[in-house]
C-alpha cells in the first residue's frame, strides 16, 4: 500500500514541529499523488530547493537539490515548476542551521 502525498506531508510537518523547525505548506497539491518540493530558507537571503527523485546508482528514492542560491532565484524555480505541474505541493522551512530532516529514516 502506498502512502498518499497528504499523509506524507502531515507526517513530515509533525517531525519538523518536534525538531522546532518552522514549516509551512505554501502550495497544496493533489492529495493522493502530487509531487513535493521542499524549500529550505536559511534566513540569510539564501535557500535550497529539494525534490524527491530516484538515485540512479541504487534505484531507490532520494531527495536531491533541484536549485540553490539566492532565495529569489529559488522562488522563481518554484513558480516555473508550479506552472508546469499545478498538482505540486510546496513546503517551506526556515532554519538558520540548514536542517531539513529529509535524510532521516522514513522520509525518503
């Protein structure tokens, strides 16, 4: 049985809350199968954008950096992705230390 995107997003937000990492759903995509982008703003004008993909070496799902740099540039990348895929979820985190928890078990 496959988890819905909405269920995964709620679980991820709960983990972030437990780690005291502020997070917001800025675009609510398709509840059952929408893809997810995670923007990590480090509060210094910089940001990283993560997308779940497949590791070509292992064939397993992994989070990759889709874009990083100036926050405005990353926001532009999100807009372009949303223009192509209106079912896309976007979650924004704010953490000066750059924590995102995407590398923790159960989140890949």
